[in-house]
């Protein structure tokens, strides 16, 4: 074996290659240059094709994205044109972004209107409760026809007059009062034909004090009134407390006749 190595070492490389081809030695270790170059070209071509197709895929994606943006822009323009056609509640009209915004605003307006209606209903209930309290409060004035029920015709008349002057009197003023029943009652008391009845209450209260000896002896004002002639309500109202106490019998008879 050593002799073979020494023999080969002394031969040129070309002869060694020729002998290897003849004997078969080293055939698996050597690739022909032409075949190697072909394989190299194939690898390079495959790499080039991969790069080319990768570039084509990227360009296709960019083109598709641009087309999508263009389509979206066209759709938005179409929706804006359909805006004027949109009618809230009409199912046959196209649903667009602008239309949905209009429908949302319509819904908010409906909610506000509903809340206002509920608030007015609450205020009307307060009016009814206030009237019931006012009726109970002035029941003791029935003998003078000055209780709430007796004054209903006057209240209706004065209320109609107020509404004629201001159509929004009830919704814009009366319902916003804390005690609207009391407001209606006081409104009736200010009527000219009711003021005289109030004087009856004042006179009766005064007579009750006189008869009970509860009149203050101190002169709290008033003028001297002569009782000569017919006694009138005006004369009684002008009397001082001392004069009323002095003539309480005459005043009492006068008030009985008035009843």
C-alpha cells in the first residue's frame, strides 16, 4: 500500500485524473465542471424567480388596497347623494351613514318630546292635588259662598279671561306654580263681584271680637262716623275700633239683615 502511494506521488495530476477515470478511483468525489455550472445556473434562476414572484405579489397587494380605497370613496360619494332622499321611519329608503345620523337626531328629539310630555303630566297631577287641598282649606267659607266650589264659576270666568290674554297662561305659567290651586282661588277673590263678599268675612270677624269683648280699647285709626240716617257697609268700614265697639248692636242688626 505504501508503495502505491509513493508511486502515485511521483505522477503528474493529469495522469492521476486519467488513471482514476480508468480505474474508477475518486469517481464519486469529482463533479464535472460543465455539470456543476449547470446546477449553479439552475439555483440562481430559481432564486431570481422567487424574488420576481415575491415582488409581483407585493405589487398586487398594493394595487388591491388602492382599488379598495377607490371603491370606498365612490361608495361614500353615493351615500352622500342619497342623504336628501332619506326619510326617518321609511323602510324603503336606503340606509346610509348620513341617514343614520339623521335618524339618531330624530330619535333624540322624540325622547326630549316624551320627557316634556311626562313633565307636563306630573305638573297637571300637581294642579289637581293643589286644587283638592285648596277646597279643603276654605271649606269654612261656604256660608259666605267663598269656598272653592262656590267660586268655580268665577274661577272659570277669570281663567278664560287670562287665557284670552295669553294662550300659554296654563302651560307656561299656572302649571309651573308651586301651589296652582291657591293661585286660582286668589284670582277669583280679586274679581270685583267677589270683593264685597270678603267684606262680610271681615265684618263677621270684627263682630265676633266685639261680642266676645275682645276688641282693643285703643283707637287704632279710622274716622268719626255719624250713625244718623241709614247704616251702610261703607260707614262701618270707616269706623274706628272704639266706634265699632260702641255701636256693636247696630252693626250686628245690620249684618243680620245683610245675610
